[in-house]
C-alpha cells in the first residue's frame, strides 16, 4: 500500500517545458521518493509513520536529478492550515511555536541537504524547490469549501501570516 500518497503528478513529473509543452525533465532519471508528511529525519532514516518505507535517500544514486521540497512538515504547515481554517486568531496563538520550528529547521537543514548530496551519483544534480504562496493576502475573508455546507475560513491577518511563514521557509531553503 502507498502510505506516502505518492503521485505521478509530483513536481518532477510535471515540470513545464516552456513553449514546447514537453516536460522539462524528460530524459533525466529520477527516483520518486516523495512522502506525504515526511520530515528531515525521514531523509536518512526509515519513515516511522509509514511501515516499510525506507529512508528517502535510498536509491538516489540511480538518479540524474533529485528535486526536494522539504521543511513544511517540520514547521507544522499542515497543522497551521488546519488550525487557521478552524480557529480564529491562530496566527496569534501559533506564532511563537512556528518561529521556534523555523529556527530549528534553519539549524538542521544544512546537514540534511549534505546527507542528500552525499548519496547523489557523480554528475547528478540536486535542486531544492520552494513552497508556493497559498493565498492572496489582501482580500476579505477566504473560505475553502469542505462539503456539507462547511468551510475553512481564513482572515486577512491569518493569510498574511501564513504567507510570511512560507516566505521565511523559502528563505531558509534558499540559504541552506
């Protein structure tokens, strides 16, 4: 069973190729090792949350290109979205916790990226890909339908804060 929720639509599988319409990464051998919910520790250790899932660096030596989007789970992005969509003022209540997790990521990410680099084949390329902005910051209340007449609702302040967290996460990725 695919407990990592891997998809053929991962970024490296659908990277746009410009005007040609082809995948920009066609011709590269890449191993799809993405795993929903994975954290830095799962790069080098068997995934504790997904039985029989080896470390993500497993089999990287066979790839010409490795793309990583990493760190969002370490800073609790899923919990931020769930909390902010459900409880008012999440940005106030979570700010300190998320700031601490961002600092921890800033400290731990360079070693994690070195572990990936050490597993790459000679001549292979590693690319760290950042996170998208999920919301426009300057509009009114934003609701995401959940079905059954229920919505996740995000205030302008919450959306601005979520964008700031994503921007800081991307800055950490860029400078690691």
